[in-house]
């Protein structure tokens, strides 16, 4: 048995009793166990936990005729980036510091997913603390790209992307601070949603940079992304940034920001995106300019380490976790940089200046959204790169050049499969919308996927 790729497809089969939730989980666990030794997608597989849940769900399906309406994620087999606190299940943040930490609670999103009928089968590998764009900063070894195992799957939600791409689960929860959902989705032929800052509660998610962190997910379909988003969004009383002010509009004009198509962007990627433009009917493309785009990386790499230095201070080895000596090189680099830019005498020159440029980047977007309803850009300058290829931190940081701007502005953004490079590597495009315009992105994504079948391609494993 090989279940269909979409949530509705699987739920249709469950309704028709082609198989039950236990058999479904057996399939995904089989894939996970067979492929994890090569792909290293999971840090922890929680088999017993998953089977406990399937017993409950099988019973509900048998006895409740409204099971699928009352439980919108009924039977959805999920993995969670190992930054999500899970009660009784090890949560490592990809770091040796927390390698044997078992949280006493689950956060809001995990609880919402579970209550909606999802089945969690494991925790996924990631760059330690979410610091990275390749998965190679994980203390548990890098995850491998299922499309070419000599390449990175992207990061920091590396294992999340691999687990969905290799059909070890149906969808995966990730976090995106500067690109960590969108970029691995792009490298692995998936849909990656980074919601609006303040749309989804981060309570119970290990914090990286609090003015940038968002919780989102990786799926194969824009429709599945919408189904999950509708379950996880909204106030919980525990994350003070959460608002609920969605727009119900459709996109008519789409902006092409010229700065995103310039030097350093693979021509193949630009060509694939140009070809994609004709696939969505009824929209017009207009050139726009976001002049401060090139300052996004220097700005992001001041603000983000500053916030990292503050958030990671709680891992002092006193209450839980190992000693600070267990921090890896990248975390140490960011703590030092962050402490430096916040220190007396340097604060104005670095942190304050970065905050001012952040405002300019936000203004660029606001001005563009006076003219257009969404923006279309590449996700990354190149397709997946080789493991070990980017060994200079600055080279790695440049991988976020096209995803960091929307993060700095708190905007929702979604990556979607747009075809394959000459080497057979997946390529993604990015849609960026105004705050709380997720509905526009889902609408465009669904219409695009109805007209294309890139997202139905799966790696040969
Ligand atoms: N690659 C970026 C960084 O290393 C983004 C990480 C993220 O979004 N968590 O900071």
C-alpha cells in the first residue's frame, strides 16, 4: 500500500476504510526506518506514541459519523522540527546541549495539531537552534537531499523537508526566522509556508530571534498548507504578538521586484519562474522596485545574532541542558557577534543602525503593496548545493538573500515548486504578500498547482 500524496486523498481512503490509521502509520514508519539511515531526517522516531494515537483515531472513525468534520487533521501523519517542545518526547533543537532533554509540556501548535487528529511520528533534524541554511550545523550530522544525496536539503528545517519529500510523513512543522521553511521547501520540491509574524503562536517553540521567528509548515500541496494553517493560527493567550486580521482578497496584480532577479541568481531559476507566470490566469505582472533589498543580509545578521545572544543565555547548564561547552561553533559565533553589537559603544553603530535599515526595508514593501497584491521572486539564488560546499559562514549567509527581507518585514511568504534545473534539482518560486494575506497566497498557490504537476514529482529512492 502507498497512500495518496494529499491530505484529502488520504482522508478519502480512510473514510472509505481502504485502510485504518494504524496501517497508514505503518507505511510511513516503514519508509522512515528504511530511509533514515541514509537521509538522517529524524533525530527521534516516536513509534509507540504514534500507535497510541492511531488506536484512539481508529475508534473515533468507527464511532463518530462526523469524525472528519470535527477533526480537520484526522489521520494526518506529521513530523515536527526538533525545536517544538513535545511532552515526554526528546527535544534537542539539533544541539548537543539538549541531547537528552525531555520537556514536561507541549506548546500551543503541537496541542492544536494533536487535538485536530494529527499523528506525530517523529522529531526532525535541523541546524542547531535553527542557525543555518543547509542542515550541516546539526550536532546530529547533516540530513541529505533525497533528490541527490551528495547535496544539502536546505535548512534550518532540513529534516522536515527530507521527511516530507521522501514520503516518511505527509507534512512537517518547521520554523522560519530568515528562510528556514521556504529554502528547504525549494530545495526539496515542496510547498513551504512562512506565515505573517504574529499569525501562529510560538509558545513552546525554542526561540531563536524573537522579532523574526515564525512557525509554519512544509507540505506537497498549497491546499494542504491551507488546511494546516487554519488549524494552527490564532490567539492562545501565551504569545503576545498574535493577531487575527485576515484579508479575503484575491490577487490581480503581481509585482516582479527587479532586485530579486539580478546578479548572482542562476539564470535557469529565472527562466523557470518566467515560464511559471503564464500558468495562473487573470493576473497581471508589473515590475516593481524594492531598493533596499541588498541591505537585508547585513541587517538580518546584526539583528538576528543580537536576539540569539539574549535567547540562548537561558541555556546556562543550571536548570536543564548540558554545559555551555556543548554549544557548536555557529551558536558561539552568533552569541559573540550578538553580544558585541549590543554592547556599550557599539549599539548605535550596529544594532540601532540595523533597526533603521529594517524600517527602510519595511517601507519598500509597503510602497510596493500600494501597487500590487503580491510579489513573485525566486526562493534562493541557486538550487541545492553540495554538502561541504559552503564552508565560509558569509557564503552560507548569502543563501538567505531572497528570504530574509520578508522576514525582516514580518510578511507571509510561500515557496512553491516551479520545475527542475538541468541537473534534475528542484527549483522553487516565492510568493510574498502583505501582512495577513495568507489567503491570497493559498489562492494563487492552488491555482498554480492545478495548472502544473511539478509538485507531484517525487525523488527516486
Ligand atoms: N539561514 C538563516 C540563518 O541561519 C535562517 C534560519 C532560520 O530561518 N531559522 O539564520
